[in-house]
């Protein structure tokens, strides 16, 4: 059966790839972008199966209008994919409050607006699948990426809570967690003014990210389609070969630290 999608940030990167994959197999897509001129070729190729919508996800009223318009235009929505976002990079000391707030406005509050606009409609129709785009940075934080990874940790927590709240309404939730991919994500990165004090940390972080580690973003499309077609989709889906080995290491260290300090933790409970 064909599905009807609502996708934010569909003009490039993963959003574009996943929108095209859905359209190629015959699905219908309401694709949003700040500049819908970037969707002209898709509109020409797929005709009325594509509904291009201009949207900045930081415009909460605009998000609600766009979701409602897409729902009315196609007569329902099966998949709501909150993909729009960008990276704000810099050491925590380097980051301005204004830059951090702007990153949260897009990545977290933009996602929240999409969810809150979609849930009443999906609940009323009795089904739907919400996909939120996190990152390996939503599970593991990295030096000089504190604000960006904080936004993705927030998306993870928000989505996990949502999944428990809406399961009884027939609504599924999946958090997409990409590792390193050769997308144009670097074009969507804002950098804080650099302090020389952190140059060594920056160099060490960059040394860990080698070009050969990056996956082919086109290969992610099949994974996304399999998830939205699954009768019982996962709450979380890692993309790429890099995230799982790293997560195993990180969680092993976390568990070891919690175990090492277990007596101190237990003593902190006190007597009742």
C-alpha cells in the first residue's frame, strides 16, 4: 500500500534522499523546505504525488499550518518525518547563549512543533508513524559539539516519552540515529568563535573522523523504507557501521563507573 509522508528539511541531505525514495516507489510526499525552489525538479518528476511546502520549522504557527495543509491535501498522513536541523559546533565555553538557543529552536522546538501539530491528526485517524532524526550525537556526546549533541539528546528523550504516550492511539515512533555520512551536513554547520585554548581538543576530535569512515547516504533510503513498512518498527534505528561499536564501548564504561560507585550511590539513599 502506498503511504503519505510529511517531511521537513526535504531540500537536501537525508530529507531529500528519503523523500525521493518514497516518491520513486509510488508514495505521496508533502516535502517542506525554507526555499521550495529547491524542490522544483521533484515537482516536475513526480507531479501531484509531491506537495512542496515552504516552511521554517522555527515558525511554530507555520508548522501547524503546513501539517494541516498536507493532511487536508492528501486526505491523511501515514509518516511524519521531522528531519530539519543543523549543527552548532564549538566548545561549551566558546558558545554564545544566542547561538545555543537558535540551535535548540530548530532542532528541539522545531521537532516539538511538528510532533504537536501531527499527533492530534494521527490520533483522530487511528494510525501513523512519527520519525524523529537524532544522531550518534544523541547517544554519545563529543568535545566541541556540546550544544549540538545536547539538542539531539533532547530529541531522543522527547521521542522516547512520546512513544509511550501515543502507542495506545495506534501511533508508532522511531528515532533515527545516523552515524557519519558523506552528506552536505557540513554546509549546515554554524561555528562558534574559536578560542586558541581549545585548538588541541578540536584537532584531536577531527583526527578521529576520517573520510573513509563516512557511509553512503543514498544507502540509508532502504533502511528508512523498511522501518516505515514494519508492523512493529524499532524505537531506535542506528544508520551506518560506526555507531554500534562506539555505543558498546561507551555503555560499557558507563556501567563500569556506575558499578564502581554503587556503594556511594546506595549510601546517598539514606535511612527512612
